[in-house]
């Protein structure tokens, strides 16, 4: 219970019975602190700094509202992107396919079950794929970089850029990830080096 009591911005964690979507709850608790690495709840956060900066606005809301905005926003965003890619089929089939493809996958199920940020990564990477499909390679690279700043492993998607001989855009993705990480560290109390030391 102590982990809930020490986050003044988030109240009433039990949303459905005893289920409180713990991944999001804990991330928002850390995001509401002056430093998620130095101002510990029980132990330092292990999430990259950009994740906390991105979610910080939600940490100021009552938890039930923050959860609703998070789940609904990502779900609508993912389904909208998928539906846009199916414009050549009839509307009922488009909606059905978007729901099946958009909801019955690991990132979305993980998000809907635990409130995990994997849903945010799916939205960013789906938008990156859509951008690349339409030739907007730089926008795709920025989205890949932003996703990588949230969780690291999406940086592997630069292999797609390299395979397409988009070397400049692959560099943009790396620079975006590094810049967002650096700027995020600078927003925390305690300074860049101390926060980075605790995280790493």
C-alpha cells in the first residue's frame, strides 16, 4: 500500500475490482516526481527518461481519468491508423479488420491488461511505417527515434531505413533518440549526470 500512498498526484488505484493496471500506475507515480531516479518510491525507476517526460501530464490527473485518457487515446489512434490503410475495402470489413489486427496483438493486449507503454510504441511505429509507405522517410525516422527513446529496442527499426539506403534518415533516428533522452534528463532535479548514473 505504501507505493500508492507516496504519490500525491495519483489516487484511487483500484479501477476494476482489485485490478489497477499496475504498469501505468507505477510509471505515472514516478513521472510525477521531480526525479524518477533520485526521488525514489521504493527503488529507482527503470524506465528511460523520455517515457516519464511524455507521461508527466497524465500524472497530474486523478488516476482513473489518466488511465481512461491513456487507454482510449492509444486505442483510437492505433485503430485509426489501421483503418486508414484499409481504405480500399468496404467499411464493415475495414472496421472488422482494424479491430482484429489492431487489438489482438501483443502490444495492445499488454497495454489493455496492464496499462503498459507498449501501446504507445505500437502507435509510434505504426505511424512510422505509414509515413515510410508514403515516402515521408524523415518523419518515419523521427518517430522511430522517439519510440527508441521510450524503450530502447525500437532503434532496431533503423535497419529498415538502412535497407532502403536511407542513411541520412537512419542518422536522424539515432540523433532523435539521443536528443530526446538528453533533454529529458535535463528536466529532472539532480542534474543530467547524477540521474543518468542511477538509471545506468
